């Protein structure tokens, strides 16, 4: 009997869901055991807006440098086009690019956009890493400093959140540390967004003294969070990532120059190669795929991101 391509996809997805449900029965016991012993897996993302590769190289960033030395790093990661904040941080967190999730500019809202996502949840949002993790019992938190950044994400999948505008990264980190401490025995995912490098790039130009200082100020907060994790005995169970959404040139971004399109991407933690520089192609869509891999979860069929295999020991 002939089966249409659409029916074949439906049957394949249904079969995949059954397999995933079976695998999750085993992972639930693992989660319970982790909570009982006070040990949980956690992934913490330090998300800086607008960091060029040479900006990171020029800045004095001992704490990000320590993550690079302790883990794996790409200095040739490509961002999605356009090289703008909302399309790319969305791509980081939903495992697909603008042609799939529909967030093609910084003006996107769920009710006002030109291109619909190819798939949405019951509330009209493309499935994000937050949806997958929250539904599997992972504690989730989202801390950000630019209102629009949250628009493409369904906030019902956040266990904790805080928006503080302008240069309030220290306060966002304080809130994150409170959340981590309160849920120390749980598996968790934390996203910490710093808007200030991008702000200083727009105001004073990329690679200006003010721009470099903004990266350095963010690095100080990375150091605070790392020191906190070590003090609380949580560092060895944590995966830490440093990501960005685009670079910049002169006082802006959105184009296709290497300064705008090529960015750093860093990951450190258990099972990750130490002091390793990635040579394989990498892209912002791979971040969410990698996060799910760290939690032992499968990604949705609609995602296009891939896990960079070379980073693992």
C-alpha cells in the first residue's frame, strides 16, 4: 500500500515519541536518585550580546579564559543571518534557524511577524530547549536584560525568571545563584544574558575602549558565579557555556562581514575535552542540541541543530 510522505512523517514521529517515552522512564529514576543525594546535573549559559572573536582576545577575561582552558572552544562559529540579536539567541535556544522558527528580525512578536514557524506548541511558540527540559522535570531559569529577548519563548516553561534592563548583569547573576542554591539537588538549566557589550558597541563602536571594558565587566560576573559553584561544591557537576549572538562593525551589525558573522563558542564540564579548539563547523543552532545531549535527551524532529561530536572525551 502506498503511503504519502506526510503520513510517513506522522508515523515516524509517533514511533519516535514512543521510544522517547520508554527511555524517559529510566531517566526519571536517575533524576530522583540525583535529588536524594544532593547532586544534580546543571547547565549554565553565560550569554553575552555582541562579542567579536578579536574582542574577546583583546579583553582581559581571566574567567572566560579559564573556561576555555578547562573545556572546548570554537573561534569560528557562524551565526544565523541576519546577524542580529533576536534571530540568533532564539536559534541558540530552539535548535533551528530563522527559516524554521520564523524570528527573522528584532521586531518579532508572536502576534506580529511575516513568517510563521513550521511548528508551534498549543500557545503558538516554536518548541524550545526550555519546553523539552521543563517537561522532563529539569528546573529552568531565564535571566535577561533586554525585554524583546524573551518574546519567542513560552515563559510557562520557566521555573524562575528576572528581567533587569541596562547594565544589571551583577544583579541577574545574584538571582541565578539564589536559584542554583535553592535547587542544588535538582537537574537545572540556567540562561544568564548580558546586554552590555552590545550596548557599548552601538554607543562607542565595536572594539572601542568602552566595548572592551564591557566584555571585561561581564567576565567579572562569570568569575563570581564560578567561585560560588566551587564554594558550594557544585562546580564539578556543572557544564558551563559561553555564547554570543553576533559580532559587530563600526557601530552596528546585521550584515555578513566576518566581524559580524563569526563568533566564539565555549563549553566546559564533565566529559568535555580540556584545552581543545574545535575545527569542525559550528553554528548557533547547535547550542540547544548540545544542551539536550548533556541531559541525555533527544531533540525534536523539527530541530536542525547538531551536537559537535569532537568536544567530548
